[in-house]
């Protein structure tokens, strides 16, 4: 894109002025009247985009008559909108003055309409550039956890996934370049996300309902990982990185590169990472009694990881757009801490350690085409095919294999402005086959298909920006072999006395089999308003009603899920007084979220801030309740016969039975972000977030992140950059039944990097320290909080180069 | 334009409300036949080993029946003769067999270069401290083999299936072999180990542990075969590092090689001048030839049957294209060939041959509707096969057999039953091989073309090996 726009500038400069009919030329300046080079000026609702030269000048040619909305973007500055009317044979000259914004404003690519942290009605965050590189971790959850409103479910560092405003799992959609990442991370917290941050360009987070753009599965938010795998331009550039981390002896290497000719662009990236079990400041188990003197370091056993992957892509560049395809291979092997079965961990942990072997092949075809048509001005096409498989391996035997094969097709038709409305229609088809086989196959094979039509529009009315959208979806879930085994679920409180005479009268039990077909029609509507009520400030309001079809695992599960240490039973089933499971009498219904979001921002100046408050009422919220019953995991480990089981009956292979039920739930909270640019070099950031997740009829939801606040001091010169980051996590004592409170803690991180030029390359050396006080930090939102605290003090040393 | 757009917005708003009104959720549940599962609960009381049986399933197994009048395969539960499921097959002309561990039905279509698999739903896993049986509904498998040309001879041995693809001289495709296990089918293994030749041939491969004995076709000038498409040599291929490597070529030739079988010690190949024996000594095979006896005459032994536990093999000598057959027994240990005392009655032709599950009986189903059950008797180190009895498996007039149809037979691997399908009566009878009686009947609603048994084979250890 850049190359083409530079070309446009060049051509424009060569043409005599008289030919520059219907053109706009201008200069972009900053507050001090200095020119801003490399600012992007784009015409909203079209693909016209040019960059300013070193004198801050730009020219846009060949415009049609009419009102044009120009959008000026430059790093470090607030975005600027200006309406210009173009009429025949007129040559306009304009000067734009950009104001500084201490909060970086980056447009997101996840949505067909224009959105950014400062300008849209609903809240978004973007992690990109140096900030992304500083915060990237082995897992997506840990990479994003410093963003306001986003927490990690910290699954022993190996499989952490993001929690957005207290919601995760099937309510947070993870996408890669706008297409579903299609792994099984939404099904279990011990399943890793099949996406990599070290080769990504930016990661976008849509907080709150985003079903409008993505449908069911985005009711709590969306994380979109963007990379340049299908290159949109052929400017040769690239990035490489080598890093070593002390706490887990982690070694990372990654690169990405783009190059090409005038009409073809090529892209490649690859990464490799290897890490040992990570060290922790205290014993892993929370209630570890320390009689025996522990010598040496504590580690979280089985938290090692090894992954690698590569992507190659190519695209054909046209004057009107591009079309390209990319293929990715992603492999990851990681230990699953806590995935031991039953007690006796001390003795057996080594031989029983379970690890997951994940493999994914992903093909994406992306295209953007700008039309010169009366109705449409742009078509965005995204097509994806993903083949995912992961095997959980125990004693070198495959225990369970999860598979997900997904095909997705999405086309956005963006229309020409209709009485100043910009927007478009989106058609979206997705089909996935999910299958689990083996001991932990707690969900039967199922096929989910969805088809959706969505309309998104926005328009400026003076100081108001109005954003409207609606989406209708048809979701079908078919499972032709949903199983209901006759499990002998029993309570434990009636003590051991009668437990022993389990009469085995019938040596065979009956498993009922159902052919289940669900059909859902979720509808989402949303309206947003941004009011620039006074210069530099705006107020945003977003109201939405979103519906979500429950996922196959929430409906159809029946079996032991070792990852969560529970026996899961889907909402299709219910239990009677005697502990017998049958079909539920309750109708299966859509989950509906009614969400109000209020945003107050200061968009420019030396101080910038964003305050968000939200209130989200979710009716028919699917969640798991503890039935108080226990069932056999069916997962015996062939305890060696040698063992003398002193006490005969141990519950080691029994799991508590959790049943999916629905209830009305209210989530409310806030996010706050303040940035103060003290001098050109010094900047202070403050942030805080909080969510309260409760049942309407009283009671709290489990694993809700605690109140959090923190600050970052940054010092930045041309060569040196240094950051000091302090985050305080408060105690969480609003707990669900069966859940325990978690102590608060303070994390102190610091990093320093120095840029130098070696062999014509920009190279930066960096040193980063995390958890500098070596504090014990247990993550309330983690399933493993009692057995896997955060890593102890760690120093990472790395080198990064750009060309 | 503006007006039009506003109208559209209103229309959208209205339609949205309508959709919201019916924006709904619908669930349809159909209960299917339940699955019987063994009680999985061991409550840790004492020793797991006492409960070995809790994990195993006692079932007669399942029967797959190909229909003659449509390209479907029907799966029956042999415990209650109930139809479990019917699958429509991809191709028209199919042969039916079972996977090496009898979990899957193997549907082969030679002309279409196609092999497909259907999960019979009954299988056993070895969980270390116990054997764990599973019982589910039959299900089509997405696994299929389509890369080889003309899959012809399918040979099973000890959990492995070797598929010999003949290739095709006309289209210039070469012969190849693929070896697979039930596990490969379950996990849809993409790249199966095997052999690729550089010429086509009508050959055969015998999988044997980490060895694969497979035929070799030499240059036509060197080949001793009369029909050059038939190979005349046997190679010993050894599996390591994920592939089969030719380690030995047997020094004796076998002109016009066709048919092969193996038992515990020997692999035997049929040749126009006799049979070729390959005697295994660890990684080496010693070749020996037994010349045809006078009774074979102008015929040649083109089909051989063997059983792991049977010391002698059965060979069928016939002319090209059928005709009268002479049945011989082959004793590799003593390098002897002997004509069976019992031969087919006049006017009868053999339709199907098979060893019984334990190898103690040899079955010959003939065109007149008799199942001839032969039994091995040992006399001074020699094995003689004698007729134990005949079972008349049909009450129908066999001359009314519709054109292109015939009886078919399969042997259950978990007991003493054989099953014989009768297209005239449209049923399958269950024959007890010790009692020589028909003990059950499975009614069909269509004429059967072929049948095969699926299920959990009886463990060999349970047999009495003291001979």
C-alpha cells in the first residue's frame, strides 16, 4: 500500500497543475507547526490512501465530486477527521494540524467499519509495535494480560487464554486475520490457542459483545491476531528476534519478512520456542506443608513447552486491491501441569505427566478489491480452511485426540456513501467438525454450521458519530451420537460406610444414544454514539443486544474432563433426585446479552485518558454448577499392584459432577487508562480495571479476575527506551460456592532496550525483568491457582533486528 | 436515493423485529438404540486383576451383508439378529472383507481403485492391566485408500493387512503394496508403509511381523512365467525406519506364481510346477520347492489356505478359469503334498473355502448348498484331512439360483460358528462347526451378495496349544 501511494504522490507531482482537477493537496503539521512526515491521509469509505512526504505534503487526485471525509493518521498523534466538499475542476489546498495523543491510536482491522480506541462507540484495544514485542509471551492470554479489561486464565504458563471482562471460553472468539482460529481452546482451559504472538503484527481486542461482526462465540469479546501473511504490499521489510529467558530457560527465535515485485508480494515467517519447567518462588501447591526442608528451586512440574511453526504467503497486487493466499503449519508440545489423576502426585508425577501434542494447518485466502461501481466501492473476501488436531499423551500413549476441521467464508460488501452513511453488508459462513476420541472424549463428535448476514453503518452528524448494526444468524449443531452413559454418580457426604457394597448385579450398563439436532437463530442489534462535545474530548455510548447459540460442549458433554478436574454434563441432560441422569426437561434456549457501554475520553494533548464503564446483563447464561455428586473418571492408571493400599477406598479416580445450567447473570465494571506525557522523553501511564460477575438471584461466578491497578513509567529517547511496570492485583474474595478466595499480589516488571545500527540494519538489544520481587502470585482466574503460581523472578535477554 | 435508503433502513428495522420475534432455538432429539457397555466402575476395592472380565464384552459379533440388488452394506447384531445400520457404498462392484483385527469392514472396488472402511463398532483395546472392549453403533470411516491401482489380493496376518495393487499395463501404472493395521484405519494414517514396484503384476504380499514377503516380477526375458503378468520370484522385505526394504530374494523361482498363505513357520506360494516354501529362521528365509504330484496333472495350484495353528496347508489346483479342482494338503515340514481323500462331489463346484477360527477345521462350501467340514487327524507325524460331516445349508432348489448369485460364507473368529448366506431363501444361517448343525437364522429382505464377520476375535492364549 505504501509503495503504491508513494507512486501516486510521485505521479501527482509530475503532472501539471491543470490536470489536477478534483484533487486535494495539503500539508500535515503538528502542534508546534512542524511538518509530520509519513502521516496517512485516507478518504473514508474508499481505498484512497496516501502518505505525506518528508515535507509533510500530500496530494490526492482523481476524486469524484461530493463530500469527502478525510481521515489523517500518524503515530503518536490523535486521529483527525475533516469533511471536504469536492466539486468540479477545483483544486483545494488544506493544512491539517495534528494534536499529540499520549495514548497510541491504532485502527483495528477486525471490523469492516472504522474503529479505534479513541474514536469508536464500543471499546477496543490494540497491541502492536514495540509494545506488542515487549509483552508477547508463549501464550495469547499472557501476551494480552496487561491490556485494560483483559486478564489471563494463566494455565501454568502453557495454555493461558484471554479473559475479557470476566468472560472466556465459548464467549470469547479468537481469530487470526478475522477468521476463526479453529482450535479447541474454547472447550477446555488446558487447551492451547493455536496462534502465535511473536510473528504477529498487531493483536486487537474488542471488549464486550462483538457478535455483530463475528456472531455466536463473540458475545464476550474478540481477540484478533493480525499478521501480514497475505501481504498487501511488496515493500521489502522484515524483523527477527532471538531471546533467552532465565526462569524457564526459554529460548525463542522468530522472524518475518515481506518482499516482492510490482505485482506480486511474498511473505514468510517462522518461529521456534523451547522452555523447561518454570521456576517459582514457593512450593507449587498452595497447602504444601513445609516440614521437609526443601533444597534448591521450586518448579511447576510439567510446565515445559516446545513449539514451532512457519507461514508462507503470496499475493497478487492489483491497482484495485490484492488477492493472496497463505499456508501455516503450527506445532506445539506442552506439558499440562495438574493433569495428573487423583492423589499421589508426589510419587507418580514423573511417570504420569501428561503432555499435549498439537498440530494445525491453516490456509487463508484474503482479498480486497476496490470497485468503481455505482453501489459498491469495496469487496473484502476472507476464506479459511483449518485442520487442527491435538493428542493428549500420557505414558507415551495417546489418551485423547481432539480434532477440529473448519471451513469459513466471509465477504464484506462496502457500499459507496449513501447520504453520508458509510458501511456495508457482510455474509459469513462457517462450518466446523469437532471430534474427540479417547478416554477424555467428553463431548461427542458434532458438526456446527452457521450462516449470517450483517449490516453495519456509520455516519457523522456534526459532532456526533452514529454507528449502527444488525446481524441475523442461523446456527445448527448436529450430533448423531450423543451418549448418555449410566454413571453411578453418588454423593460423598454419606461417608464411606455403604460405599463398599456397590453391588455389581449388572455387569453391563446401558448407554443411551441420541441423535441431536439443534437449530438456533440468534439476532444481534447494536447502536453506538460518539459525541465530540468539546474539542479534545468525546463521550461514547454503545447499546447492544446480542444472542449466542450455546456451543456443542455446553450442550452435549457427558464425561470426565481431566483438564478441569470435573465430570462435565451438558445442558441437554439433567439429574433427578436419585442421581440418575436423563434428558433435561428444560428447553435449550439462546443466551442473550444486553450491554450498555459508556466511554469518556480525552483524545489529545499532553494528558489523554479513556474511562469505560459497562453493564452487561446476560439472560440464560450457560455455566456449570456443582451437583455435589461424584463419578468415576473412568481413567485408571493401573496403579502398580505392588502398592498396598492401606485404606481401601480412595477417591482418587472420582471427579465432581458439574452440570451446565442456565441462569441470569449480571456483569458490570470499568476500565480506566490515563497517559501523561511529562516531557518528550518521560511518560506515565496509569490503568485500572474491575469486573463484578454475579448471578441475578445472588451469588458470584467463579474465576472472576480481581480489581487491578497499575502504572507504567516510560523513558524514551531516540536510542534508549526504558519501562517500569507495576501492577497490583487485589485479593479476590467474591467467590462461587466451592471456590476459595485468592490473596492479592504486586508484580514489578522492568525493561530496557537500546537501538543501534549494525550493517545497515536497525538492531535493538534488550533486557527485561519480570516479577522482580520474586513474589508468590496465584491467579484467581486460573483453574490451577492452587498448584501453579506465576513464574518467579526472570530476566530475558534478547536482540531484535529490523530490515 | 436518500429516501430509498431510509426506506431500506425502516424495512431492515421491521424485518429485524420480525426475526427477533421468531429468533429462536429449536432442538430435536431422537433416541437411538442404546449401547451396552461393560460396567466400568472399579471401586479400588482390592485387586484390579480379579475384575478382568468387567471390561470385556461377550458378544457373538456382527455380520456385514452386501446386497446383490443395490450397492449397500447392512450391519446386523448377531446377538439379536437386529439390523443396526445400512450404508450406501460409493461404487457399484465391490468385494467385502474384514480388517486385520475384525473391527472394520473393508469394501474394495478393484475397477475403481478404491478401498473404503466401515467401523463395525466392536473392538478391543489393550489397556495394560486389562483388555478393554468397546461396543458402538457401526459408522462409516472417512478413511479411504485411492492412490493404488487395481487393489486385488488382500492378505491378513496377525493384525496386519497387506493390499496388493496390481497396477495396469495399459495405463502404465505400476504395482504396489500397502500394509495397514486397524489402528491405521482408526487414526486415518495418511502415509502407509509399503512397496512400490516399477512394473505392474498380478502379485501377492504376505505380511509377517516386521517382514513382508512379496512377489517380484522380473524382466519378461528372464521370467520363467508363461503368463508374464504373473511374477516368478519372492522378495523378503524388512520394515525399519518407517519403510520396507528388500533384504533377500528367495533363490528358487516360482513360475506363474499365484496364491499364497502362511502359518506359524512357513509362507507358501503356488507355482505352475509346485509350491514354493519359505521357512523362516529369524530374519532369514530358507526356500524349498515341493513339486506337483501326479494328481495335480495339468492343473496348477493357484490358491492356498493356511492357518497360524495348522501345520498343514490346503491347496486348490484348478485350470485357468475354474473347471474341476483337485484339493491337496501340503505338509511343509516333511515337504510333502498329498491329494485329499475327500474331493468335491460330481456336479459340485467350490464356492468358498476357509479354515475355522481355531484352525482345526477346513470348510468347503459347494455350489449344491453343502458345507463340507474337514477335520485334521494326526497319524505318525502326518496330518490327514478327513470329512467330519456335511451340513445342508439350504432347503431351496439350488437350480433356481438366480443368474449371477451364489452362496457365500464367513467364519466367526470368536467361537465355533460359520455363517452362510443364501440368496434364494434370502437369509443367513448360523452353522455350529463341532455339532455340524444349523443353530440360527438371520432373515434378510434382500438377496445377499457377500457376507463377512466382524467383532472381537478370541484371544489365542486361551487356546490349548499342547499338541
